[in-house]
C-alpha cells in the first residue's frame, strides 16, 4: 500500500479524498470479516492521522446508497422530513404561564359544575382521571357548584373532586375555585348571613369550607365568582346606572386575600365575570397598598360572545400592560356551538342543560343565536371540521386566551373536546379564520340579551 501513501502526498484537494477512498477499499478487502462501521472506528489508526475524522466520515458515506453520489462527488444525503411527527408536536397539548404567577397551566382546564347534578361521583372521577392522563393539569370548581345552584346540592362538586384528589400527588394538580360575589338569594352557603358579600368574614369562611370539601390544605387560585359591586351579568350587556349600590372596598377584599396567602391557604387570586373598570381597580389598589395582584380573569368567551372581552379587556389584560390571564368559560356557548340544540327532538338536545333546566343560559337558545350557530356549523362542514373543532380551535388559537374551560357530562363529550385541541390543525387554516371573520362582521355577539 506504499504507492497509495506516495500518491496521497503528491495530490491535493479532492484527489486526496480519492486516495483515501482507495485506502479504505483496500482495507475492506483485507478485513472482510469486520463491518465497515467497525473498521472506521477500529484501534488500527488511519495512516493519515490529521484526516482521521474525515476517514471515518468517508467510510460512512461509502456505505450509503449510490443515490448519494453524483458525478464523482460524495455529498451528504438530506434528512427526510417527518411531517407526521411535526404535526403531532405542533398539536400537542400546550402549557402557558398564568399572568404574573408561576403557575404553568394546560391550555385546557376541566370545568366541573355538572359534578353532583348531572354526573355521579364515579363519572366525575373517570373524567378527571382521563383528563390528567391526557396532560391536563388544571381543575376549576366553585363553592356554589353544582349548577343550577341549590341548597340541597351545594358543595357536592368539591366533595367529588376531594375524594378523587386523595389518590393524586397534590403538587401535580392546579386547583382553582371561586368565592361567591354579592347575593341576596344564596345565603344558605354561609352559616350566618342574610346576604353574601366579598368581605373578610365571607372570604375566610368560604376558603375554610372549600379546603375541607376539597381534601387539601391549600388552593392554587382563588377567584371572586362575580363582583361584590353591581355589574351586568350572565348575558346582560348594558350597565344600568340605577342599579349602582355600595360595595366592599377593593382594598378590603385584597387585604382578606393577603391574610390567607400569608397563612399558606391560597397561592394566587383572580376575578371572574369582571369588567375593565374592575380589573384596573384591583390592579391599582394592589399597587398602591402593596397587596396581592390578581393574575387571572375568568369570563365567558366564544364565537357567540366576543365583544365584551375583545373591545377593551384584551388591552387591559395584555402581558405588556396588566398581564392578566384569561380563563375562557363556555367556549362552546353552553354546548350550543356543538349543534346539538338545533334539532330540539334529538337525544342529545333532550339531555342537554338548556332543556333540563328551563331558563338556564337561555340567551344561547334564542332565535338569532341559533341562526348564527348554523352559519358556523356550515363553515365547519365546508372545511372538513366538526362544529366542536371549529369552536374550540377558535378559542385555542386566540393569543390572549391562557386556557379554555371545557365541561362535559359524558366521556364521549370529553374526548371530543380534548381531541379538538390536539387533533385539529394549529392554528386553524387562514381560509377558516377568514370565514369566521366574515360571519362575525355580520353577526356580532348574537347571545347578548
């Protein structure tokens, strides 16, 4: 093999690689019993130490199919794109930081207000277990649940969650609950109260009872279910000045929360069914008096109810402004965006909440809301989507939605909802987004009373 070494020393550039190739082939013939890749890394060193790494690399190249060699030039073969894998990664369940907190919550939160009314304890446990197996880590409940609110069932939802959470590592579960706002008709929730208020006594009693029912010693996120002051709620749109009433000062509310945070009973606080004015007042009071800042807002948000949040709360809650995370409830418009209520005689409609509880969220059952729902369903069908995929894909893709709260009364519904997040193109295709925008331009918030 001396002639190869001599020729190598006389050659330059690519010709040296040719010599190197000849040397490798010669060694292969002499040691046929050894695999080529073993040869490339064997203790018998290359006679060209400075090119040892290239020696090994060229050995691997020579073992590749002829398609990687072109016109006498050896080149790297390009990696084959794995589109399916990329799609799976893009559609995997995502996690987002909730406002200023250190909570990394899943983009799906499990809503539980049917537990104890429409769902048994076993059904509740099965759905919670399945959800967490899919990567969902956040549960939303309230002291008022299940819905509809009744003295006979109040707190049952928490009890079902509490019996399930015993078998789970507590630190793996993000538990969010809510204290009731002003109410003259649900005083049964407190031991001694004629009217529910968001003051220190009510907040403390609410938390102590919630901790006991939930079988835990702390709550990750405590939210005010609705404000202590008057605001238009649950479908109402316009503020009625004549309904203004004195309310518990926000600083007083925050001080009560501070005490519970200091005691280690709650970690973070948030609001629900709140307005821009309310959010700004809470943030301002916290800043001025050195009290805990709210990290979240839980408001209704869906294809049928957008304006209340999009007009100005998006700006207020923006990460570069007050950084308040939106937990969007009713992303399916109380189930109407699934299309099940369009046929009132269908089995699904008969089992639905809007029929089981007359008057409940009736704003979604009105004629205009139904007509617009039909338009969205037709849009979904046109683009090969289910109504649920369209509706939940929409909220999923909104940059200001931290997590969508989904509720289900059956495992079948739950699986469909979760799949809408993980199996639907992320984000929805441009032509779908354009179709949604066209419908919205003609029919803004048809569910407003």
